[in-house]
């Protein structure tokens, strides 16, 4: 079976983590500080705070920007449930926005009509590795949180994804663009990031303002530093696989691969649009030895029993994510294409 996702871990990664284990200094410390500096430099921002997960990063970022009871946060419905969870954990109300059919991210026009005087932030997801244009979102006059969980290394207009919003959040789950096993980060201006650092650890504080243990360990950070040093190579391989897919899929009826958008896309997911029902197609691929998935499990509005998000519904019905990761071989990529062609023709 060709896996849909797979971590890319090297012997050097293992040695870096082992060195931390042997040192006896395992929890948050010098490795975390080094990882934060390197990450901030890579994103082109002043500071970064490493935390225990991407979900924790989003919650801490929203709290640092003042999201709380009485406030609202606009989030895309065609996205991971973590966005809804983070907003509600802050005590704010999630307001769902429809998708943009071109980028698969949030629709700037739909977001604009959902902004109210109670809006404390807008979360803009850079979807599946594609850096979206932030201009229309920034023009709304409310803080923009860039969700770079799938797009670290992408750029728009020569500027890294994560460098223009009020804050950026990253995820370093096992199969993300780089990994710490579990983990995440909040990046942006030093003053706001310092609020995140204050909130990620509750111990030995004079006041009892609610905090939680959201720290990253030095073991995880050592892996993250090793991975970050190879991120550009990871991205180059993902782009090479995407180019191979794009060329091979161009002549297959019923399948529309994404356009080549250069620096904007790092292909955390290679998402194609298909004209067949996805359930039987995914099952057909599995029978042929290929694991494929919907890029979004299901839109958030469906879990809430809401209507009025036609573009998200269409994308959920048509979009298919194919295997795309640095350790995928050319032969495996060719096998994916052959399986998809056969499944579409069945």
C-alpha cells in the first residue's frame, strides 16, 4: 500500500534527538530556544514561541490577540476542526466563512460580509501548501492570523507565508512539512509572542491568571531544528513530485490537477478535482494499493448542521488528496497515477 502521508526522518534526526536524551536536559530549554530563533528567521518575523501542538498554537495566538467571551473569530468552514475548537476554548464564537473555489482557502468576500464590531480576528488558512493573497483580508481592519500548518516555506510576492499577519501559527505533526512528532509554534512581533510565552507555562507565577502547560520539549525541538535545516530540500522534492503528477494527469479525463503557481505552493497535499463520487473512487484506489483521502475530513458547517456554504460543499464533493511527500519515489508516484486512471475508468 502506498501511504497517503509518511514522515521523512533521517539518521541525522535520530542522532540529534539522542544527543539531547543523553544530555539529561529533556524539557523546554536551550534546544527550544534555538528552534524558536531558527524558525523566526525562516519565517521572516521577529520572534516565535514553540508549543505542544498546532492546535495549542492557534488557541494561544487568538487569546494573545484578545479573543474571548463576547468576541467572534471568523474561520473557514472548509478546514480542520481544530480552528473551531481553538476559538471555543478561548470563549469566543466561531463564525464560519465559505471557501474560495480557486485557492481552496477562505473566500475574502465571504469573510468580509461576516465581520462585525465583535470580530476579534480572522483566521486565514494557507490551504494544503498554497500561500494565499492576504491583501483583501488585511484590508478588513481586524487582526489576521495566518494558519501556516500546511504552508511553511510557501511565499506570495516574495514574502514568506506567515510574515504579514498579526500572528502566524505552525504545526509540526508527524506528517507535516517538517516534524517534531507533535508540536507547533506562534510567530510574529516580539511583544505579542511574549504573551504566548507567558501563557504556555503556569508554574511559579505570582498571579493565578489561567495558563496551561503547552510547552515543547528539547527532544522535540532537536528534531525540529534538524528538520528545519532540510526543509528547502523537502519542498523541492514535493514540487518535483507535483510536477510529475501534473504532467501525467493532464491527459486523464475526469481529473483536474492544480496549476503550477511557483513559489506560492509547497504541496503539503496534492489536491485534484474529480468528476466521480469520492467514496467509491477512494475505495477503488485502495483496492489498487493507493491510500488517498479527502483533503478535509468534512466541512465544519456540516458538523454543526448548517447550510449556506455552497463552495465548501462543492470542494468537499470533488477534491481528492493524492500521496505527496519527500520519501515518495518516482515509481510510486507513477503507480498512483496509474491507479487513479484505472479507478476513474472503472
